[in-house]
C-alpha cells in the first residue's frame, strides 16, 4: 500500500499519511519483531545451557522449519496473507514446537545417561513411542481450542485471531508428524546421546601407582 501511494503524483501541498488502524498495526508489528528477537536470543541461551552438545541443539532447532512449512501452507490454503495475527501465530507455534523437540531430545538423554541404554535404533524408536502420547495430546488440545477461531476467520472483528489460529493449526500438524517420524531418524544419524563426551569432574583424584 505504501509503495502504491509513493508512486502517486500528488499536487503541491498535498501529502498522504497513514493513521488509525494501519499505523497501529505497523507499530505493533515492529514491536513484535523486536520482542521476538529478544525472546529468541534468550531462548537460544537457555537451550545452550540445557543441551550441552551442539548436534543435539541443532536437532531441536531443526523443528522450526517443519512448523513454518505447515503454517505457511495452511495460511495460503485459507487465502490469508502475512498479517500481524499470522506473525503472532508463528511466534506461538515456534514455542510449542521447541517444547516438543526439547521433550524428545531430553528423553533420549535420559534413556542413555540415566537408564544407561545403548544409543541404537531400538532406543530411538522407544523414545519416540514414549513421547507420542504427550506430543499428540498437546497438539490436539491446542487444535481443538483454536478450531473455532480458524473456522470464523472471515468474520468481522477476527482479523487478528483468524490468521493466528490458522498458522498455529497448520504448523502443529506438520511439526507433530515430523517430530515423531523424522526427528528420531535424524537423531539416530546425527545426534549424540552416548554420554562419551562428558568431561571428568574437577577434583577427581588420580590413580596412584
């Protein structure tokens, strides 16, 4: 819209300014982007403290494209556009997706480091099966709560809630499916859960001859 207005040939002394809802949404979008950037930085810091191996951290972050693909496809299928509501939906979706991925990776670490399981194909399948019910229950409960908003996205007054719900619904289905099917295969191929990289604790006495 601003590009089209800039291309207009206006007479001297005539100007065009955006105000009201358009200006408020633009200001809200800028605030959302700044806050999302700060939240992403804090999230990466916390994840780096929880997950000590970069490979496993990469596996967690790899779920974000999975969620984004589903959200974009759902938004396009519904005829929506990238609005403030859609951006809020993506931020919410990323949080849910990262939670599911952290649960999966943390469970793999528990199986190998606490229960002393050997990291193998059977362990990867068992870990995914253990997390199947929690991930599906979270996704289904969220989807049921957002479904009325998504179905009524064309109604007046739901310009923000409708696109937000559509993005979250689409991303939930794609991320849940890929989290349960593709992530275990990637973890088996690229993950590190054998506990061999742990350093000896400070102050451990050395063996004496």
